[in-house]
C-alpha cells in the first residue's frame, strides 16, 4: 500500500480549471480591467425589458447635468449604477436600477442576473460569483400634468 493513496486530494476553490486556462496559458496571461466588466454588465442589464434607468438618485442627477454640457454624450454612461470587484479569475457585480411600474421585481432581478452573468462570463472568461441587484426607484411614466402642459415658448 502506497502512502500517497491514503492522503486526501486537495482542490483549488478559487477558480475552475477552465477559467484558469481561458485567462492564462503558456503564451501569457490575460487580464480584464474593472471598467471593461462594468461596461459589459451595465449594457447587459439595460438590455432587459423593464429596466428604465440605472444608478442611484444622486448619480442619475449628476448624469443628467453632464448630458446638458455642450459636446458631451446625450446617453448615460454605460457604467452608471454599476460597481464591480474583479480578481484574476472571478468578478462580483453590484447594480442599482430603476424599474418601470408594473414589472415584477423578483422576475426582473433574476432576468438581469442571468443576462449580466452570461454576458460577462462569455466576453471576459471570468467566473461571475454574484450579481446583486438593488432596486432604487420605480419609474411611473409621464403624469397627465407633464404631458398636457403647454410649452412656455412657441
């Protein structure tokens, strides 16, 4: 009886072999910046029907001010409402969203989690350990007062 057969085998819990081989091989190492993961996650979350906007009230207000500056983009930043932690082989993602009124929060949250996880894993090779979705507000649409208001200047 050999002594090695009685020893317990150890395995790595930090990442799967497939993830390790996707990001590091004999030709070198691939690293993915936090900003890349943030953009992918933000765009993937916005693809889900029922997401009106992303970000907390303060970040949305700041984004609206930035959009009014001449020469700036008229669309919100894809990273607004997204924070990530990226390691060598894994990523964790936190999202702040505004939902449209009438949408099931639980169903929408699960759809966002699935879409973000699959998009980030497919595009980066990173293993997504968690996608946390925080619903910060509900968009009610234009009220009658806003839609019927006559323009001040003609």
